[in-house]
C-alpha cells in the first residue's frame, strides 16, 4: 500500500521488501511477574504489558526488576517489540517501538531491529499489516507468533526521512485524539 497523498518534497516510490531483508530479530529473556519489583534497579518490559500498558510508542517504562543484568537481554531505542504469545490472533498483531535505551526485555517478546524508523514500523504493522500478522499466529488457547513468520511478511517502505515525517504526524495526531478522549 502506497498512500495517494504524500508529504511535500517526497516523491520517490516506496520499495517492497520482506521483513527479513531489512531487520534482524532477537527474543527477550524470561522475566516473570514475580521478578518485577517497584524498587528494582533495571527497567523492564514483560510481554503482557505490550497489550495492557503500551501503544505504538514506549516512552516510559512501568516495571523494574532486580535480576542480575548479566542474565537479562536488553532492547534499545528504535527496536520494535512484537509479542511472541497471546490469547488471540489479533492480540498477537501488535507492535510497539521502544524509545529508550538499555531496557530489559522479557521472554515471549520478539525484538525487531532495523535502520528504519521503529515508530513508523509499529504504526505500519498495527494498522496496515495487522490482519497479515494475525494470519501467521499459530495455536489454539495460547497463540504464538515467531520471528521466522514475521520475516516473511511483505512491506512497502518509503525512505527513512519520509518514515520519520509520517511517524511524527501520526504520533502527534494520536496524542491529540487521546487528549480529546480524556476531556
């Protein structure tokens, strides 16, 4: 999908890729709910929080842990976090961009790293590719989505500069809608 309306000064065509062509993947390490400590030293994200606490952008982290850092796996700014398990196919089809460095990532989270704009990718995955992501999820009861499946998804991407412009616009629009909802 290439939009009909574009930002001024962006005219180059969008390019088609499989996710495997521009991204690498890792999987978070197990951090259990019992490992969360309000007085913890290390900020962390558990997979269930991706559904309940976070949206497309993760600006502030709600959980901390005292697990030794050598036993943790860390995500960094611009990484896209995608749940690896959940209770429904559509629930699995969610992505959040990490906007902070050195955050411990819990198990059952796929970590996508690329040179593309992570916020753009999160919005793109959540709104343009949601059904396709859901179609790759497997299982009944407990649903799983593996990096190998995500790597096969075809996407159309503009240049990084246009990705940044689109992500800024959507984030600003989402923030305003959220503020209106609160009123």
